[in-house]
């Protein structure tokens, strides 16, 4: 349906709303953008500082072995997740784009874990069939 305005131009309506109204058709014009509050960035920055301090404390306290490396990796992944989610704006992206970026590294980690478990079996079979190394 078309309605003629005061200046003589026809405007099409969409279920009672005007077609040039972005809210009526579900799209936003290029001039409209969302600003995130500065508090969000300051809170994320504070968390990054706290996680970095915790990572350095692991070395300062002198933890060793798997506990040390596990804590360092956990803090590293948390910091990377915060950076990707907030500063790279992934928290506000579509789910498909998020999966396209996040899913491949997760699958790589799964395949690396499978190779770690497989390496013990490979070492065992080489030891059995080729003898122990000197």
C-alpha cells in the first residue's frame, strides 16, 4: 500500500508502519550504533590486571609441576576470553560468527588432547616391538 505525503512522494506502508522507519522493518540505519559504557571497559581492564597478578603470583609463590602450568593456562585462557569477548566485541556478535571463531581453537585443543593420549600408546608399541631404548 502507498500513501501520498504532503510533498507528493509516495511512502509504502508495512503492516501499518512506514517502510522508511528502521524499527518497522527490523534494520537499523548506518548512523545508529550502540555505545558501551566506559564502566564495562574499566571493569574488564581491572579483571585483566587481577588475572595477570594471579598469574605472576603463581611464579612468585613457587608452585611447580602440573598445578603451576594448569593455573597459568587457566589465567591465560580467562584473559584471552575477556579480550575477545569485550575488546573485540564478540559478546555482541551473531552466534554463527562466534561459533566460526571460537569452535576451531576448541577443536584443535581436543585433537591435541587426543594426540597426547595416543602418544603413550605409540611409545608403548614402539617399546614392545623395537625394544627398550638404551
